């Protein structure tokens, strides 16, 4: 049974889950490209002194290069999983939707951990609480996007489940 039957969010309005999933895949790719640009800017000596920056306390010479490279690799894999999601939606193949569901679930967990880290590590600064709140609002939107794709996954699962009828007692 699907959790939601349509995709109604501030950015995506459609009655069809398939169309919503395609828009979410586009959102994932666009978000990944923007974050890749931001991380590349930081790795090349850009300003990473802002508290909301995921590379905030990274050393420019060593740890930022290593962690930034891993983040770039992960975001590229997320773009590939978004392409896989579009192909899976078009072909009704549930297995091609799984990489996106898992990868985007990890993104949601990272956002949760990052917000907790902001509040726990910098609780005396009101800015940290505000940034954590904004991060968790974005995380809530990402959770909704994940639920939409998971609902489409459940619809495909229900459609593809075999109806076994016992003809002989």
C-alpha cells in the first residue's frame, strides 16, 4: 500500500507519482551539481569559514581535500542513481529505484547528523541553532521526496507481485 498517492510539495505539484519521481530525480541531480560546485570552490581555497558549511572545520591542505573528494564522489554517484531512478520509473523496474532510495536515505541521515552536530558543538551560538533548523527543514523536504519515491516503489511492488491461485486443494 502506497504511503502517498500524489506529489504535492512546494516545488513539485502533480497528481502522478511517476511525474513526481522524475521531478525528484531532476531535483537530486540539480542539488548534487550545486553542492559539487560549492565543495569544489571550498577545496580550491574558497571561503569555508561559515558555520553552516559541511567542510567548516576541515584543514584546507589535507582533510578538506580527502573529505571533499569523497563528497564529490558520493554526489556523482547520487547523480547516477537519479538517472537510474528515471530509467527504473520508465521501465517499471524496482531494482533500479533502490540505489536512489538507499543513497538519498544516507543524505537524509547526514543532514540529521549535521544538524545535531551543529547544536551539540555550537549550542552557545544562536546562529548554529538557526542553521540546524534550516537544515532540518530541508531534511523534512528530502524525507517527503524519499516517501514519494518509496510510494512509487510500493506501487510497482504491488503491481508486480504474483497472484497465485490454488486450483487443487
